[in-house]
């Protein structure tokens, strides 16, 4: 499929997806959803892929849903937004969180509405200091979607989640870092370098172990400790059977840098 709304690059074990509708602040229309879904499916089936970076072209990360053509005329039947979520946003969040590798959001500028929540669904969020996170939904009478009401209270606690969602006030990248909504806020002109360095690091790491770590942490709020311990046992059992575990221990004992293959 020709890509008109995204850029998708492969470089060694690194996969980079750039949302590319800069004149619309990378807001999502159906075509962009379809192209992003195809790219994520290809990463999921790509044995060489070891890390995914998601970023935006131009001055925004993403302004969420493209609101063009979304006006509802007086007397017209209201739209079924649940269908839009079911068809596009929910599968998108499920794909990102299920990917068996670290997913980095490089938030280069404003992330609003579903755009903010797509960033939060990534495993590590690195934001340029000029970026802002806006739960814009309240301004148009909607509910934070794309996992927003799930991730927000887990990341920043109930009081801040409520404040952000109910007021739709913009949150600066630095404040987002202080609150634990993002991992790091960095100077704008170092974002690319920081993210590239991190992506290169992950491309040389024990991918299967990292994927199981991501899975365990994502499941942490869903079960009591006793059940979660069983999960950790199962994931550790799987990690212990990887080639990278063997290599990691061997390299440690031989006092050399491990050469992980992601297997
Ligand atoms: C846009 C957009 C946009 C189209 C900027 N659409 N053009 C799921 C289910 C189904 C339906 C509903 O939604 C959802 C999930 C959602 O994501 S709902 C939330 C949708 N997003 C928003 O409400 C955010 C709307 N955008 C904004 O509030 C501002 O644009 C932000 C704060 C992101 C940036 O503000 P500024 O830096 O002042 O830029 P701007 O507003 O001037 O925008 C620049 C251009 O981008 C402008 O076009 P123009 O032709 O005038 O240059 C905007 O119309 C366009 N744009 N967001 N979501």
C-alpha cells in the first residue's frame, strides 16, 4: 500500500513510524488509521524488528481525530463514535501495547485528544520541552478515549487525571515529566539524538526479555500480588529459555559485552 499519511522506515532492528499530515497537525483520518494499522501489523510480523519509534512530522505529534467533516447538522442523526473507536482507535492501542518490543513515543510537539493518549500507550515517552499534552475531549463534549481514562490515573494518580481530563488544560512536557506521565522531557534540539540513541540501544538488547518485561508491567494493575507472582514466574521461565539469556550470563562470566540477537 502506498503511504501518503505516514512515513515508515526500517534501519537494522529499528522501525520508525512518522505521522505525516503536518498541515492538519497529524490528526487521524481513515486513511492514516489504515496506513498506521498496516505498518503496525508489519512490525508485529517482522522477525528483525527490535524497537519501534512513533513520532510526528512538523510541529505536532498528533492532534487526535481529524475533526474536519465531523460536524453534525441540526436534525441529523448523531454519529456512532463507538464505531469509530471499535474500528480504529481501540485496535491501534491494542496493537501498540501488544507489540513484543519496546515502543518509544518521540513527542516532538503538541499531543492532543487521542494524540496524547496514543503517546501514553507507548512504553517510553520522550517529549521535547516545547511539547504539550492536552486532553482536548472536554472541549467538544467527549470522553478521553484511546486508553486515556485507563492510563492517566495509573500514571499520574486520580487527582491529576481528573484535573487534566475535566479541564482540558495543556500540560507542559516538563510538568508531564515531573508527574510521571512521560519518562523524559528533553531540549527540543536533542529529541532526535536522544530517541535515536535509545532506539539503537534497544536494537542491541535482549528483545524477548524486554517484551516479557513490558507484558508483566502492563499486567501489574490487573491482578493481586499473589496471582501476579505466578505471571512473573511464567514470564521468567520463558525468558530463561531464550538464547539472549544464555548469552547474557556467558558474557557476564567472561567479562565481555553481550551480543544479543533478540532471540
Ligand atoms: C486540525 C485538528 C484536528 C483537523 C488542528 N482536526 N484539523 C475519537 C472518536 C471519534 C471522533 C472524535 O474523536 C475521537 C478522538 C479525539 O481525538 S477527540 C479530540 C480531537 N482533537 C482535538 O479536539 C484537538 C483540536 N486541535 C486543537 O485544539 C489545536 O489545534 C491544538 C491545541 C492541537 C493546537 O493549537 P494551535 O497550535 O493553535 O494550532 P491550530 O489550532 O491553529 O491548528 C493548526 C491547523 O491544524 C489548523 O488548520 P488551518 O487550516 O487553520 O491552518 C487546524 O484546523 C488544524 N487542526 N487540530 N483535530
